[in-house]
C-alpha cells in the first residue's frame, strides 16, 4: 500500500483535494440545500471520473474497474439520499 | 420502524429535549451576559409561535413567510399581541435547547434579534411533525414589545402608519409607526407574565431520529472498517486482485460520513 501511495502520490493528493473541496463547499453552502445537493453530486461525479481517468492513463481500464467506481459512487449517493429521506440531513 | 412507530408510539417516536423553560432561561442568560433586561414569556406570543409552527407543518414550508406570502407578524397580531417591535427566529432539527440558542447566537442576524433592547416579551413553540416528508422538530421564537424601549424612543424618527419589515435578514424584525403607539401603550399597560406552559408529552423509549442517525453512522463506520480490513488482509496475504481500490473508496466514504455528521446539525433561519 505504501508503494502504491508513493507511486501514485499525485493521484491520491488530487483525489483528496477534490473531496476536501467538496466537503468545504457543502459546508459553506449551508443553508442552501439545493446547492449542497449539486455540490455533493458534482464531487462524487468527479470522484468516479478521476478514478476512471487515472486508470485510463496509468493502468489498464477495464469494465470491471469502471463498474466498481460507478457502484461505489452510487452507493455514496444512495446513503446520502436515504439519510435525507429519513430526515437525518 | 414505521410499524413500531404506529403500534408502539411509546417505544419509537420523535421527541425532543427542548423545553420552553430552558429556551427562556438560556435566552435570558445570554441577554444578562450582554447587560440586557430579561424577557418575559407572553402567552399571546407563545400562541402566535404555536400557530406559526402549526402553519409551517400544515402547509409544509420552512420560511419566515408562508407560501401565500403571509408574514410572521400576521400570527402575532392574530394572537392579539399588538406589537411595536417584533422579531422571529426559527430553528429545526435540533435535539436540545442549548444547541438552538448557540446556533442563533452564532448567527449575526439571529443574535441581534435575541439581544435587541427593543424586546420585552418572548413566546416559544416547540412542535414535532413532518416537514417535506421528514420527521422534524420545529422551534419558533417570537420576540416583541408593546411599548417603546426607552433608548429607542429618543432616536426613532416619526414614520408613516405602515408596517415595515426589514428585508434580507434571516431573522426579520418588524416595527410599527409611532402614530399607533398610544393605542399600543394602553394595551401593554398590563403585560401578561405567565409561566411557560407545555402540553404533557409521551416520551418514547427511543428517539427514532437519534436511532436512525446512530445506525447510519455505524453502517458508515462498518463500511470504512471493511475497506481497511480488506486492504490489510490483501496486503498481508499478497492476494492478487483485478479490482478493489479500497483507499479511493475509503476517502469517499469518509467524505460521506463527514457530510452526514456536518449536515445532521439543525438549521436556523
């Protein structure tokens, strides 16, 4: 894992930057809920896009990898969606 | 959950630890800290706050003005409180009174409302119900006075006989003109000071909102833990995998968890 982190330091740093920026913007958008939803969706879209792009450029991009990123992205959105529907956020 | 809620309301339900007495006590504490006189509970303002909360839940909106444009002042007047100054603070999704007061104090406009020397009375309503299909707890605070505050009288110029609402503020303040002051003063000669009353409430054993929040956080922690364990096992056993970008997913799930934690706090307007 350390080797992986070192080799793809740029990718992981940019990924973290995207996610931290998404979190910060979501927090700053309070109390505009619609804007928060847009920011979260854009952040998760970038997460999926960045992962796929990284594999396209640095590894072999297979349908499995694409599906993995998309499913994880969808799972993240689903968790937030149901948390909202349940009145938690 | 809905089965439990319907058939065993004493086991699972939405309840809040926010009491009107506590809200009043904390509001007055903040005012005293800032050298301001305490507010007294006014039953008309409390009634107005209750009407506003019921209106929001009934018409399913979360705003100072109702969808048909009814401002908060209509509720205050409707309850028979002839204000000179009036203000409204709203909060939803909080579980205790200190959090509500702290959130209002942290917001410049709400803080100004709470710490205004113009107000002498306050009325609170704490209502639970569904807003946009979600179980929620609404807190309505109406502040008002039926007489001019002494320092404000000297500075206030005479204005035409219209109700003016300060726009653009999350917690708006209304003020009526000096021409109607005489009538207002006569009304306010006997200010009603009553002890805050609250309806007896059946407190369920488990708060459904807290239970849901704890459950979802637990599930998120389990996801994160599963990713970490999977990463460790794959690393130790040198398992070859074609997919499995656990570190990436760990970052994303941490973001989701943080969003849930941050947005789970109540909202004020």
